[in-house]
């Protein structure tokens, strides 16, 4: 499920590429360029799709990937709505899971 953590991180990066959400998560005014965050988010989404399909190349995997994309998108939206500061911590955990799971191929 490394690709699921990568998907969550990608959705978080795409949200942080918007000024409004970046101000919610980083109220001190952290200066991040939106372009690189958007590109990194899109590349991470593509990498999660490639990782998902390479683990089990069946048609069910596509449905699983899109369903998880919707679920994780809702999770990021709820986090930004009610506890925007938690997005930093949850993205950090997801990012750590990506790098801990990459060598094992989980």
C-alpha cells in the first residue's frame, strides 16, 4: 500500500499549491512556489498509479486506485476544513510510509 501513502502525499501537495490552503496550513506565511508543488503532486499521483498497476496488473486495480483517490481526497478535504494544521503531520507520516515501504515493495 505504498502507493496509497504516495497518493495521500500527492493530494496534500496539490492542496498546498493553492494559496488559500497554504495560508491555512502555514499561518506564519511560509513562502512556497505553487508551480513545483503542483508538478510534484501530479508526478506523485502518476507514480502511485504506476506502482499500483505494476503490483497487480488487473482491471480491478484501476477501480481500487480511483476509489482510494476519492476516499483520500475526502480525507484531505476534511482535514483542511476542520484541522488544517494536522495536514503537515499526516503528510509527514504518509511521506515516511512511502520511503519505508519502497524497498519492500509493499
